[in-house]
């Protein structure tokens, strides 16, 4: 099957800002002769990892599954404490109407079983989600959004892997903590997906002092992530506060770094930066990219 090349649409005012800084003729991925699949060879050997479960709980009893209020990947629901003898008729899900003795849990009360401690405010406390691609509203196969609801971290690296049935199974996102003086903390990588420890097919990480403002992916009619592009700008303190400044650069990565792309997202606003990303693939195409776009104050 032949697929038309999807073009990255950028406004005419933005085109002069795109600079191929970071692009290189050196391969960032190679084909593994044993498997025939791409393997990223530029992945950091000294990476620092922060592994989190697919759903975060904040309960005193780990056997009770409750979503954190600041976890964007699960729907908060009330659950009654099934091992608490005060609620003998509780069967797991709290329904104040039909469950005898079951009351909605107050997550602001430190004595409650569902208590969520307040998070420490940071530079980025809000974000929006931009969905692009041929199926922008499709369910994401991999997704990553680090930090807390009142302190998001900026994205400085992205890598992923797609399996033979054309599904994303591995997503690694590198984050750094932004500070009010325009500096950033150390690099940490969050690993997500059904196979979070899988070998990446493509990986791209930006230089110090920069953060990612856009991403594009292309499969070229295969079950592999063959082209990965990240767009990035400098992050620094200005008279208006911490902002994204200067030209937009790009890094082309993957076994076919300059191949056609299926979906792309890019923001040029000086107060916008990526704080997370998600992907979905079907029929040998990346059909969905979700960009979590943080707002700088």
C-alpha cells in the first residue's frame, strides 16, 4: 500500500525560524542484522531513570487501587476501603447511594485513606493537550507526563519503539526540572509503555539550555519508527520571565532520519514548551501524536 507523504505545515512567519541545527549525516539508528529492526545507537549510556507504575496510587493500603488526583492517565474514582471492618458491605467501588456505610472519600483530609498530599508549586503549573495526526482522538498506546499537577517538567529527549503489529510499546521521555532563573535540573528519563524497558528504535535529545517544542514521527509503511524529529528552542530568563527564545532548531533521528513523516506537532509561542508526549500507531502509520504543552508564567 502506498501512503502519501504527510507534510509538516508551518505558518509563513515561522518558516524562517526553522534551522537544521543538530541535524547530522551520522546515523543515530542502525538495522540490527539479527532482528531486521532499527536500534537507536545514540541512547545515553549513563542515563538516570525514574520508573513509575502505569497508574499511581496514593493510599495507605497498596491493595486499594486509587488514582492520584494529579495523575492524568487514570480516571479518579472513589473506592471504599475493602479491608476496613467499618464497611462490611463494601465490595471495592464506593457508591454512597447503594453501599451501606460507604461515604465519598475526602482526599484533602490527612486522616483519610485516599489522602493526596499537596504538591510543591513549580515554574509550570498548567498545560494543554494538542492532538494531531490522521486519528487525533484515538486512544494513546504510550504516553508520558512527568511531575505533578502544580509542577511540570520540560521535555529534553524523546525515544520510542513500535512492535510488529504496528503498536507503540515503548516510550522513553527525558525530563528536566525548570527553575525561575532560567536554569534546569539534571536529566532523568521516564520509561513507559507495555514494554517500558524495550530497546528504542529512535532517540533524540537536545543540548543543554534547550527544551523541546515539537515532535514528528514517520514509519514509511513499516512497523518501525524509522524517522523521529524533535524541534527545540533555548529556554532562558528574559525581562518577561522564563521564556522560549531564539530560532527553532531540529534534530532528525532514526534509521531514516530524513524520511517522510506521518504526524507532527510544533508550537512557536514563547511561553509554550512540551511537558509530555504520547503516540499511537495503526496500519504502519503513526496516526496520533498527543503533545502536552506546558505554559510558562
